[in-house]
């Protein structure tokens, strides 16, 4: 029984380590447009919503977007991110990021003066 379980675990690990190199190929961030970003107040936090459009004609990508929020004194209040999986070529899709958070907790929209998209990472699928 133990030997069979080890065999299954070994095959699973081997399969996880294998695969095509395209699953980890980073694509130029300019291949995706982020449109209509807006802050949306939720119960205890401020979320970012918007739309992402894959500008390529032949690549399916996973998109990770990260934002940073600032107060009136330009002090960083926190960050948020969203993963948009399997964005097809030329597809446009709505997204909603998790609430902005910092080491002291969630950040409300009323505290945010501005927010900036700080990172766009695309991985080819």
C-alpha cells in the first residue's frame, strides 16, 4: 500500500514538473490593455474593477495585475491584485480585484486619493 502511494505521489510530482515551456513563457505586458479602471467601495474594503483586453491575435495568456493605493499625502496605503486566467486572443473581459490591504488591514475607498497600476504580468498558456 505504501509503495503504491509513493508511486502515485512520484508520478504526480513528475507530471507537475514536466509540461511544455510555453506555460511559463512571459509575454510583453503591452500585449494587454487595461480599460475603465475604477474604485468600488465594498463592505470593508475598496476594490478595483475594470476590463482587460488581450491585444494579440494568437496568444492565450494568464494576466496578473497589481495596484498600489495612496492617500492625500502620497503615502502608500496598500496593494491589491487580480489574476485573469486564460484570456483568449483578442478577448475582452471584466475583472474585480480583491480589496486593497496593508499590514494594518483593509483599506476603504474614502482613504484613497489615487491608485496606480504597478505591475502587469502575462504568462503564455
